């Protein structure tokens, strides 16, 4: 089993008033996965203690997560002969349309339950394979996050929450694009592949330079492969980026970085000495 937590974009189906906290509740449940059976057992009381809400709220969240198809009740078990009964839930293995998180994201004491859930929601709407999304206005993004629900997200509340995230270093706004900077939200879906770590390094380098990072399509994935092959060591790659790219243009691509790093190691052309002209 991977140490990373898979969160499907399907969390967008959550439309309750407290949808951000409910998204976190789902993440906390997924944190309980121990093996390939994808069966987890957790009581409403335990979930409430982890999330910082009351037991009744846990019951409401679980009922809604079942209703939207994110979890399914598999049965009940009891700790000991007369212990408290636990619900056993069956969760889906994610093959596509999901994000991965380090477990530390869910236990971060510096973020509230609402902030964690909002970050999860925002990540689900980011451009695939990235941590950024176009951000034309707070009202339009509030409408997007509401996902057609009658219980729309208040744009003023969203503004206040995102302002807090930016102040806490969890996100940054770059040229009309919101970029999530929480280090526990990862880009790739398979972090055993070094190419994904190479992309992570380039991505963070762009954010530090105040530039919207590149996206990764099939063509650009080939360029990423070239970069990863040239710099199989993360520190070496970061050092090369710092040395080669003192500044960046407003729009960058992985091919831009691949070309720049290739030129960095190109051998200077040997020019033949010019023969003196005899008059």
C-alpha cells in the first residue's frame, strides 16, 4: 500500500452547507485504509474527535458521503464482546481523476477543518496534473465550487478563506491564477516515478519566481523525461535551474526548461583559426 492518500475529484458531488468539512471527513476516513481490501472501520465518535466536530455531525457527514457514492456501508464490527460497534466502510480504489496527499496534510494543526476541506475542493478543480486554476473572480469561482447546488458558496466567505490561506503561505495568486502551495498536496499520481518529482521541483521553482508553472500533456511529458534523465538527482536539478534561469518569461513550458538545460551543457563550437590574408 502507498503511504499517500488518494482523494478523488468526485468530492465535488458534496453539496452540503458545510461541504468543506465534509470533504475533510472523507479524507480522514480514507486515511484509515490499511490494505488492498479498501475496507475501513471508524466510529462516528472517532471521526468527530479527528475532525473537531460533534458526533451527530459525523453521522450527517457519513450519511451524505454514502448518498453521493463516496463510501458504502459494508457491515459492522465490535471491539471485544461488549465493545462499541464500529461501522465498516468500503471505499473505491482510485485509478484516475484523483489527487494524492501526504498524510501530514490531514493532521496539520496549523489549518482548520474548513481550510483543509477548501484546499481539497480547490485541488479537485485545478487543471489536471497541476495545483493551479484560473481565478477570474471570487464570485465565478464560488459558483464553480457550488457545482450547481442550491446551497451556493458565499463569495465573501470564500474571499475571506482564500485570503487566510494566502496569508498562511498555503496559496498564492499569480496573474489571475490561484496556485496552491501546500507541500503536502502532490502533483503526480505515482510518486515512485522520478519524473513526477522532477516536475514537482520545476513547479515549485516557477512559483518561487512568481510565474504560473507549466502544465504536463503527452508531448511535454517527453520533455520532462529528458530533464529527469539528464538530472536524476533532485538537488542537481534544482541547482541547475537556479544557475541557468535567473529570470523566467510570463509563460513557460517544459520544453522551454528542457531546451535551456540542454544548452547549459552544450560544448562551445570549436572555431578554426583564420588564416592571415597575404596581400
